[in-house]
C-alpha cells in the first residue's frame, strides 16, 4: 500500500514514521508513506502562502483551491506515468466528515493507494471538495488544530491490518470493533498472578479453553454494557 499525505507541516510526521511497527512495515516494503508539502505548490512563491481570508468575512483563514488541486493532480499524474496503477482513494480530513471506525479502517486496508488531505485553519476552500470529490472523514466529534494527528490515527488503524505488519496475523481478530464486531474487547492479564491483592481470574489459569471462551464472551458483554451500551442497540 502507498499512502500520500498532503500537509502544511510534513515534519510533524518525522518521529511518528520512524517508530514501532509502522517503521518496520515501511522498512519491509509493506507500506510506502510519502509526504507532500502543500507550500511547494504555492502560487505566491516568495512567501509560499497557501491560505487567504474567506470571502464574505469571518474569522480565520482558508486553504486555497489552486495549490491544493495542483498538488493532487501532480501526484495523480505521477501515478499515471508509472503505468496502469489503481486510482488514488482521496480522503479529506474534516470534522464534518463521515465518522472513522474500524469498518472503514478495514475497508481502507484493502486499497492500494490512499491520499490523506490534512486541513488547517478553517479548512479548505469549498471548491477543493467540489473539484476533487474526496471522501470526507472525521476521527471524532471534536476539532483539532489540523488534520495531521487525524491522518496518523487513520494510518495507524489501517496499516496494522495489512497482512504481514503484525507479528501474529490473528492478533487483531479479537480487537474491539474488528471483523464487524461491535462489542468491546474482554479484559486480559499476564504475569504476575497476584499484584497488590489483585488476582488473575482463576478460569484463565484453568486450561479449560471452552470455559475461558465463555468467560471472555461474558466479560465482553459486561464491559460493553457498562461503557458503550449504545453499541448493543446498533445493528452488526
């Protein structure tokens, strides 16, 4: 998979891309993440300015349509120059977008090319949405300073689903929300068996796999009902 990130602050990703499983996936060639500084497409070359005040007034600044469309089209042209490759799945990160969830992460993980457009300030000129027609995605009902952290969230959720990234291919199967599962994951324990008066449940030490599976299923229901009862009412 290749992921192109369009951002005003590419250096934000410096540390993130060099750590843990993501870095290993990049080194092994399982994912290729390319950053594109939107200022490289600025029309105002001396100052590399890509934002301006909104028509009609109001606070804040908007990212301009010209550099954004030019940037995306140049990336798409690069793909075409390499031959027959899958089209880019363009995603614009915005609080007004569709809510990102595990199902969408699983869907994106099947794509070969993904582009993440990171907004800043008051967002993009509406013509960016109209011309490029990207999918609009939100990571939650809150506002961030920019789309970079949201992009990292999507990258993290998607890349771990690519075959070969995790050491154990089955390790994400029981994750909360995975494989259409709408329930929260059961509690888990490791050594020591006792710490400050808190003990590992005996059933987990029994070796009885059927009993363990039943306990985990029960705990999943209990945890979901206590923390996210709304999930129990949603269709699977």
